[in-house]
């Protein structure tokens, strides 16, 4: 039989699992929107504003989920961080929780995407870097999620 304390613990565990599953589902849903861009030639991609917008929303979605994961890791590690995406990356790297190469690659992709959003040639910029964008964001997200899981086991 469950006591009220046990039920609270179960609810907390279920909520944490749900948050993790929701993050994972949200990440892969956004990732698939980016993948859509790879099914077109460069010429077709540049002509299809609907596809460009879908890819853009996928990139934005993956970065948003990554940022939520970064926030979670900052909390789990009990360190203070700035509010921006880049500040969170730097904070985790300085704490030894994000490898320098992954920090560099993620910042590079993040800044590239921000520049592409403002560019007249955004379609070309996205298309030529889709695979790199996908690989780097996925690698960083997986690494951060692994660290979250490690901290969860410690607590």
C-alpha cells in the first residue's frame, strides 16, 4: 500500500520522467523538421519558402530544447548562470561540464544561425550548413542530457 509520502515521491519521479520525455520528443520533432531540408536539392530548397520556414522552425525548436536542457543541467549542478543561451554554455564549460570543443562548435553554429536569420541569403546559408547544424546541436543536446542523467543519479 502506498503512503502519502510514497505517492508524492512517485509523482515527482513521474513528473521528472515526463519532463525528460517531453524534452526528448520535442527535440526529435524539431530535428525532423530540419531533416526535411535535406530531401531537396539546393535549387529546390531556395525556391520553397514553406520548406525554409519549416527548417528554420526546426532549428529554433532544437535550440530551444537545448536551452531548456542547459537550464536543467545548471540547476542540477547547482551553479549560477546568466540568462542567455551563450551564457549558459560558457557557465557549464567553465564548470567543466561541457568540453571546450563542443562549446566552440555549439557557439559557432548558434552564431551562424543567428546571422543566417538576418541574411538576404538565408536559404543558401541554411542549406549549405544543414548537416553541420544538425550534428552539432544533436551532439551538444545528447551530451547535456547525459550529464543531467548523471547528476540525477547522484541526487
